[in-house]
């Protein structure tokens, strides 16, 4: 088995799926929101694969994905405030 490489986008995807499952169990989330969350999950998976192909070093992948996660979080925060 190939060595497992955990990255920030893997962690973000796992946290997103955990939150989504919890919201579905508690039944506080609508079907429209679930679709947007699955779209975000797809973007995270594609971005993770893109960073892994472009940057072979695990250290560089962590730095690039960490910056990407911070940038996306700031963009979402700015859009929600605006």
C-alpha cells in the first residue's frame, strides 16, 4: 500500500463531511444547502489533486494548501459580511 499523505485539504474535507452528516442527523439543513456543500467538497478534492500533481514535495503541498484554505476562508468571510 502506498504511503498515506494527509494534507490540509484532506482535513478540511473530512471536517466538512463530518459537519454535513451531523447537520443531516439533526435535520437542520435544507436539500439546497446540501448540494452546495457537495459542490464545495468536489472543489476541495480537485484542488487537492491539483496541488499534489503540481507540487511533489509534501512540505510544499502543505504550505500551498494551507495558504489556499486561509484564502478561501477569508473570501467566504468577506462575502458573508458584504
